[in-house]
C-alpha cells in the first residue's frame, strides 16, 4: 500500500486527512493491511485509484462443477 500511496504523491498525513484517521492509523495500515476492515481498505484503494476485482478461485470452481453446487 505504501508504494501506491507514494505513487499518488501523498504523505501518510495527507492520506490520513482524506480518510479522516490519524497518521498513526495509516502507518498501521501499511504495516499490517490484513488487520484492516474491508471497508477501510476499500476507502484507501478508492483514494489511491486502485481497482480491485474479485474472482472465484479455480479450486472452488472445480468443486462446483463436480458437485453440482449452485449459488
């Protein structure tokens, strides 16, 4: 995330101000993004211009085909 923030030309303080959080919270996000809520990550990604797409894992798709599982 740090690389994307720097690419966007934002300091931690500037990103924090746009998110309405402390600079320390941005530091924590950069050190351990897995600890952040999905909502918080979505806000960060939107501000940094990062597009996120979701797709089904191949192993799940294979199981659905062989078991007849439908959504």
